[in-house]
């Protein structure tokens, strides 16, 4: 997203009566150029996770919902057991925090050990991942099949989907990933499978598994536009997203004295693949240069920043009193005026007979564009007159009047 500067000039509209105003047009509005798209990545949802950091006996695995099958029917040890530091350490967590299998759980030539997961609800596009390893420079064909059952079955025959057959890592821990193409309740299985293990497993070795996860697909928060407007003396920030994931919302930050501070929060749309539009109005602006950025916050508290946007708000070159908007109005309207320099301002409303109805302002204002609301809920329909008197700090004076119509 490119850093841009937008010169926001105050516009002065002169209209003598409400009938001469072009209806539907707001005075004092300018729009910046559009930004190029920028992506704020968010973390995936972890749908399922097994670290194997606790006990990995068959009984402990089954207590956590895993299904252990020794399909070869042989062996002197369990088909799956606690990892051994004498071979290698775990990928993460305690050194023995992984699950292992080898030929001792089989009958030698034929090794067929199934580790079947608990049932998990997935959506098409979710990703299964795990780390696998055999001893470094392993000369043997220690291979695994990775499968899943669309019926969440617990027997080998129920596993109707197969990602493929893979050699276990032979140069440290290796990451395997696969994407589900079905939605619903499933079980996945890692099958340690060798048909030529040799006498007493002499042609096979040892393998380990660690950190099994299922994650949802990444849908980033993608900002497709970021626009700046000046409206009624305020800076208006507009932005749009194409997609969002776990988006709590956006903190709007403004740079002051060299540091960014939060000036507001706009709630996000959670997770959506549909476009969303957002608006934030900063009313606390006078002539000067301002820098803004967005802090996108995920549901888990993590966050990313957009690139900063610099806006130059220039003081008006003249004094001006704008036609109120809307006009005619019922029951409220807004009156904008521009000051070339800091001034003492009086803004007063009169009826058609010249009687004072309301004092809308009687104080000091800085140079720039300002807006004051007028609520006429207690007044009768008719034409009213508003008068601006300004005395600048440089001695300049300005007086202007305009008419407006209240219709009930």
C-alpha cells in the first residue's frame, strides 16, 4: 500500500437563498485517490492438535481417543510407544515427547502398524500436518501411508481416502502436509507399513511422529482500498476488505508527537469471504499534517499493522460561511464555516422578523473548516437567518448571513 499525501482544501460555497442551492450536493467534500491492495495475514484456526508431550503408551493414547491397531499380528513390543532419546529427541516439547514405532512391534518381514486419530470435524480445504523422522541416513525403506476415513471409521477398511505413501525423514524432522477434500466428521490414520522388512526386521529401522495438527484454511484480511475525505471539517477514513479471518476489528491510530495512539475502534466481521466496507471519522483536526494507520486485531489478540497514510489539511485561504446542509431541513441541519486565521466567532440564528432565536457559537476557533449543528425541533416551519461574525487574531473581520428553511 503506497504512502500518499492528499491536500485537503476547504471549499467555500456561497448561496443567498435555499432555493438557489443545488440539492443533494454537500459542500466542503473532497476524496483522495485509491490505494493498491494490501494483505494482512492472520493465523489459521487450530482445529485439532496432538503434541505427544505426555505418556504415549497404548493405554495413554487410547485414553486420548486414538485407536492403535497392530495389523501384522506379531511383535514383542507395542506397535506404538514412547519416543526414545537413544535414537533421537522430539521435534518439540520434552525430549521423549513423540510417539514411535519399529520392527519390534511386528513379525519382521511384514510391518503394519496403524495409529488412528480421534474423530475430528473438518471442512474441505482444512490441512493436516505432522512431523516425521527416522534415524539420519537411514538405508531402509521405512515408509508410511497417510489416509483418512470419511465415515470416521476405526478399522483399516474404513479408510477410503489415501494421500499416498511417503518415506520418513532421513535428515532430521520433516514436515508432512495434506489437504482434506471432504467435510464432516473424519478420522485420519498414519500407517507404518513395510512388506520387505527382512528376517526379524533387519531391513527396517525406527520412525517417530510429533506435533500433529489440523488447521483451517488461511483467509487473510485483505485491504482493497483506503480512502481519505474531508467532510464538514473532519478527516474521514474509508477502507474495504475483500476477505477476513478471525478479525476482531481495527484500531485506528493517529501519530502525535512522533508516536501512534489509538483514537478509535471499528468492529470487524470475524471470518468472511465477502467484501466489507468500514468508515471512521476524525473530528479533531485543524490545519496541519496527520498520519494514520490501521491495527487489525485477531480473535486471539495477535495483530498486524497497515502501512501509514499521511494527510495534509491546509487552512482555508479565505473566510467563508457555507449554506447549511441539508436545506430545507427537518428538524436539524449543519452549518459549516471557514476561517483564514484563528478567530473569535459568533454564530447566531434569527427568525424572519430579526428576533434572536439561538446562539450556536460564541468562542474562539482555530483556522480551518468548522461545523455547528442547529436543532430546530421546537421551532415552527419557516425561513430563518443565520449570521457569522469573526474577528481574526490579525485584526481581520468577517461578517456573512444566509437563509435556511425549516419544513415540518
